[in-house]
């Protein structure tokens, strides 16, 4: 383990600039962590600058061509949000080689960048020994994500550890290991780090039996870890924490040979191993406004375990459980529910719809998830980067996955006491932002109506992939949507761009018109500024600014139109916007 410093300015000019940066106490970070604050609301009380020009372009992932080549042209990687503190920006970078069979062939690094005479300049690079578990055969690449707290930057390390780094030069002040001196290579830091207002740092750890196929064996254990400003550690195992969590066998799904689903009105799917109830990947713990409660999510380890997931409320004092809320049996928008009543499936008996069982049978399965013949469940996938958001009224929002609504998922809302308060029929891989105004607030979320996959199954004969032609009442469309606290739509902005564009080496942009239904929004954590203007990335390669009311304010093309795992945006205290596209960090300003 070592620190590499990479100065890009030499001589007396750089020495003077670096000395002045060390001597001046920086202002409070404007964007110190995932979704800005411990509640993950994605809001900053500054006026963002206009999207007039790109003033910096930092390539943090040079492996993008390899990643695209091995994934059909898509970029299936989750990245750290740029962390902003005064003139400094902290951003990950990657090196090594991308191998679809293991993520361990790559390496991850933390970088400090700073503005010197209007140029975003690299000051140092820290080489972490953090490794992502699993491989692309298991799930999208998990996120490596630091946090700014207590005058330091805390960075993920190997074996469930974190590093406390000196911000001036990137040197290691201390390696913090909850497990003593030993480094277990099958133990992983598996979440972004979250800091509360008192400077406590929280994160999740997972231990596997080995680094083979992720789901081939059950997990060993998982933990929530709290590191105080004095480096003292509190930790608690998730195993056995929730007495309501299933053990042994769980209901699975029907076999493809029984399509269309459900096979009958009273059909019951087979029982299959659920796996250890353990923390899900990429869940940045969220902290209540009073600092007393932490929110996180668990799931059964095996693939079916995503259908048996829980939202947990833990005491920040000792990490004991306050309550657990199951995500199962929450939705009634499946079989036979028309789009006018918030359903998405075609009518029963139609292609993409549930089995037609006649009038009595239709009533029996109305609203059900056809894969299990039960009310719909919010699923927690390890592919996702969804993280809980705590709203101003103390309610908790979580973007869960669900397959039977074209994989749109559901945004779920729970009270501070764990009561289920309702849902909106999009939530997949999304941390919603909060715009607080007057005496109320609004929820901002991407709202993609996907095509290219079946409505609830992967067999084209029963679930056609062309959603628009087979389900004209619920066509392929892509929105950013603002919701009221009760999850009703306040406004939606639709992406109507049909051009796939590429920025050439000489800076010119070439385009082809090949997306008749436009592009999905690829932001997983949007930004909202003081005026309520929403900033979000799209797979068309543009960064968008959307006015309150759902009208386009501006858009700016970055690098490349491409299918991508969802990427976050952040905002500096001076209003600069930090965005990501195709492995580039772009800084946009007036």
C-alpha cells in the first residue's frame, strides 16, 4: 500500500499554490458524500451555474472501451459522485484490465483535483487496495465511494477496512479495521461511506466464502460499521438481527414451461433456498435529521433472495434494530390492472399480459405479480445503486426493483415508524432528490418506461420485447418526474431527443438519428439547486437542466451517447456542476 502523488504543475508556481492551499482552512464541503448529505436529498442551497460550456474534462476510467466491448457496447459500472470542497474535487479513477469473469483484475484510486488559475489540476492520487466482489456475470460493477468528514477523506479499503487520508497530500493517517489486524480477502466494504453531522462514518461490510461466482455459495456474514471521529469502532452483524427475516426456503417463481403466468388462480411457486439475510450491495446508509436513526436494507443472499428484502431502522448509538419493514406484498398493480389505474401490463390473455383465466380467475389474480401469484414485492438487487432518502417529514423513500412492470421498479415510501405509505411505479436504481419549498416538499426521480425486454418474463413468445407495438396504452417513454409527498405526479419532463451523438477527437460532434423512442435517463442521483432546477444525465450523452414545472431550461452534450449504469451528478458551492459520461468527469459552468 502506498500513496502516489501526481503533480501536473512543476517549479515554484506549483509549490506556492500548494502551500497556500494547505495554509487556508477550506470551507465546509458543498458535496461531501453520496446525494450530498446524510439524508441523501440531493439538494444544495446554491444557484447552479448555466450549462453554457465544459470547463474541465478529467478521464477517470480509461477502461471504458474494454468495458463496452465485453458488454455489447454498454457501460455497466457504478461510479463515485464527485466530492466537492471549496476549490477541491475528489474523484475516483481506475486502472488495470477489465475482465468479465472477475472485477479483481482492476484497481481503484482516489484523486484530489484542485482549481489552479482556472484549470482543474490533479494534486495527488491514492492507490487503494479496495476490490469489488463478484464479476460482470453476477451484477453490474459495484461502487467504490469515499466521504469527506472531520477534515479528512475516508476511502474504502480491502477486507472491510477504510482509510483516513490526509487531504493535503493523500497520505494514510490511519487504516481503520473493524476486524483487528488481519485482512480477510473474502471480506468487502460494499457501500458508499456516509457521514453524519457529528462526523461519524457509517458503512456496510460483506463476507463471502470465497471470490468465486458470487451466488454459488451462501454468504458468511455482513455488518454495519460505525467509525467515530476518534476512530473508535462500533459494529453489529446483520445475521439474526431481524427475527422476521426468512431462513431456509422461500417461495420462488414459476417455471418458463408454465407460461403465461400464473399457471392457475391458486397456483403456488416452488420453494427454493433464500440464503443468509445480509446487507445488499451499494446501499449508502441514510441518517435521520435528528441523527438518531440509520436506515439500510438487507436481502436474502441467493438470487431469489431479492424478493425477500427488508428496510431496517437502526439506532445510531449502538446500531441495534429499532424496526424492520418487509418489502413483500406491497403492490396491487400487476395482472389485469390497466395503465389508467397505474398498471403497466397488457390485458390478461394478450401478449405480455397474464394468463386469461376467465372472469372469476381474473378477479382472483387481479393486481398480482404473475411470477409468484402474490401481491408485488419491492426487490433489492445487487446491480442497483438505490439508496434510502429521508424526507423532511421523516418518511423514508427507497427505489426498489420489480420485474413485472417492465423492470421499472417502484419508489416505496415508509413512515419513520416503518409503516408502508404507498408507492410510485418507477424506482429501479434511483436515489430520489428532495426539493423543499414553502411548508412542503417534492420528490424528483427519473421515470423510465423501458422497452427491449418483456413485460414480466424473458420469453419473447409470451412477453414481446417491443413494448410500444404490443402495449400502446403504456408505450416506451422516458421522463424525469416530480412527485408530491403522497407520490402523485406534479410534473414530468419527457426526453424527446432521437439523435445518437459522439464527440470526435477534434471536438466536433457527429450524430445519427437512430433512437425513435428517445433515450432513458441514466442518472441515479439527480441534483436540485436553490431554485428547484433539476440537473440529470441522459443516455443521449447530454446533461439537462429542467425548470420547475417540467420545461427544458438548457442541455449540453458531453462525450458519447451510450447505454450506461446510472451515474450521479453533484454541485459545487460556487454553482459549478460536476457530471459524468463515458468515463469522463465534466465540469460545466456559465
